[in-house]
C-alpha cells in the first residue's frame, strides 16, 4: 500500500510549509489515472497526521477525471483508463488530465 508512504510525504510537506502553525484543512487533487487510491489516502491521513501540526485537520480530496487527446484525429475525450483508445480507434493518445497528485491548498489556524 504505497498510499501510506504518499500520505506521510503529504503530511511532511504541509507540516514544513505551515512552519509550526496548526493546519485546519488540507485540499488535495488526485487524478483517477494516477494509481493513487483517494480512499486509502483519506484512511491513512488521520493516523499519519496524529501528533503533528496537522492533527485533527480536515482532508478535502478532489478527484480529477482522466482526459486525453488523440494524436491522429486531434479530438479530446474522456479517458477512464490509462490506455483508453480514442473514439476513432487510435491508441496514439496523449493524456491531458487525470494523473495529478497535488497539494492544492492548506488552511492554517489564525495566530493569537
């Protein structure tokens, strides 16, 4: 389960960026073609965040649908899998979206 390691890295990156301030919310973008299971990250988050500045923080995960562009006909189409063919039948496609794994935002508690 590589999501545990990914979640540890997310918590470390956000914790470093927070510079000691308490984090109240983290927003992630996870592409449906990234190979990362959003549910597994959500499951691991509370456990990994315990004892850090992210303890108790809300996790907002936005899943990004896959899309691709055909190199043969030029059309853009929804791609449910990494190897989805173009509706024209071509498999020569460039993935445009869906492989993301981004820390999009974090919210911090106001300083006293």
